[in-house]
């Protein structure tokens, strides 16, 4: 594999941290990389916080991202809209910080969906159905939410359908998590179990567009995804969750990945899953509110954190680089702590995708969705 320090001219210009293992100057590397073949639409972000959103906007400019769909708490949406204007569109999202989580995920989410639609023009809802939902809503009493075809999930989708909205879903989680965090199958089920309810809903609401985040939750198995997409023509997937996607797609050959993207042209959409919060901008000395607040502690480290995701994804899709990822992947340590430190990283295989494939992935596929849903496309197009 290639030595990263010989590939990137700015390597070693900064101290090594989890979001920047090679000490890269991401500003210099973005300039050297140049613009993508078309302005990118990021289909999956969590841009929060006034200051953090401004930093994300700087990063997006550097790496050629012209527009984003984002998930925020309803109360933060006005702030993000003020900073981002029409560069951002909102996906209706549950308030995870609500004191009464049972209400927030049930009737409260119905109320929030309506408000996101009415006040911010949202055209999509997000159903977060990760296995951790079974910790929040355990046993049989929680199945109205934890099962994707449960009573309250049906109510959420029915409202979205009435309002002309699409559905994004987080289903399952990485294999690494099922091998560790979710090893109690009696509590969390097996990974394939989580797709039963999804397939029921895809068939029941076949007239609605559905989007499965994080490569459909199964970047580890492109054959499985081939079958899922073939059975359900109303389903598309995005490439969000950078560390997970890089780790698993890089196990495949360029030929296999290109064959997958070619077969499902228009149904695989670029997403980063970048999370921004103003808690990234300050040094923490006590408890934090955001679960990812510890990933950065200053404006500059937040800049590097957000840059690392776009830099790494574009490196994978556009270049011929074959070496370690610039982002540390703690899942390696979680699975095998004797072999991997917390700063260990997986292979990053550059696929050097053809220009037309990149245009489909980066923009054209999202544009087709936007047109169907009545979302303004914004500036950009193929160069």
C-alpha cells in the first residue's frame, strides 16, 4: 500500500489527531485536489449550531459541496436556515434530547413532521431505527417503534405520505457493532432481522420514495444490497457514515464497486453524515450535551473534522490512492483491541471512478429526487 506521507504534500504539517492522522493541511489538499466534476449535493448531514454551520460552509466551499440535506432539532432549524439560506434543506428529525422521549418519538414526532413541513418546506422524514432503539424502548411494549412496520412508524409514514414527503431510514448498523455492542441477539436481534420491517414497509408504501442511509446499513455485503434494490424499485441508498463506508467498500475491488454503481445508477446518492455542533468550537471541561461533542474543541479542529469527511470520500471515489485512511476508525480497536489502537485506520482504496459515474453519484441522482419532491436544485451542474 502507498505511504500517505509520500502522496500528500502537506503531510506532517499538523499534529496527528483522529480526524487527521497524517497531519494534513486540508486547505492545501483541497486546492491540490481541485473541484469535483460537478458541484456536490450532500444528501445526508447533521449541520447544527450557528458557528459550526459557518465553518461547515467554508469546508463545503473548499471541497465543492453546493447544497445539503440536513437533520436538526426543530428548535435549531431557524438558526441553520439563517446561516445557510437555501443552501440547505431540512429532513424532519426526532428530538432526541426531549425529556419525555416516549412522547417525542411517538405523537411528538408526528407534530414535528407537520411543523417541519409547514414552516420549513421539508420534503422528507427520517426514521431512526438503529438497534439502539431497543435500549430506549425495550421488549414488546417498544415494538410499536423499534419495528419499522410498528404502529407508530406506520403513523409517521402515513403523515409523510399525506404531505407528499419521502422517507429516509436508518436501518441496522455496522457488522463491527453486531459483533460487539449488539452481541446479545436476544435483545438486539440478528442484523438481517432488522430488514424484515423495512421490506414490509417498502412493499406497503411502494408509491413513496424511500432512502436507506449508510449504504442501506449493509456496506459489508453488496450482494445483499443488490437483492434489496432489485426487490424494491422505490428504494435508493446514500453513501453516508464516512468511516464505515470507507472501511467496508475498500474491501471490494474497483470492478465490483463500479459494477454496483453502474447497475444502480440514479439510486446511489452521495452523503457524508457530517455532524456539526457549536460544542465542537470550545474546550470541554464538564459534561457535554451532544454525543459527538468530544470530536473537536476549537474552530480549527472543527474545520479539520468536517474537512476530513469530504477529503476522504472524494479521495476514495476520485483517486487511485491505496493506503491507510486519514481518519482513525475506533471500530477496529473495539473488535480487536490487542491488534489495533484507537488511532488505527483501515485501508482506503481509491476507485478512480469514471467522470459520468461521479456526476451521477455526486449530483445527478439527488437532482432527480429533488425534481420529484419539488425541492429547489440550486446552483451547479456538470462542468
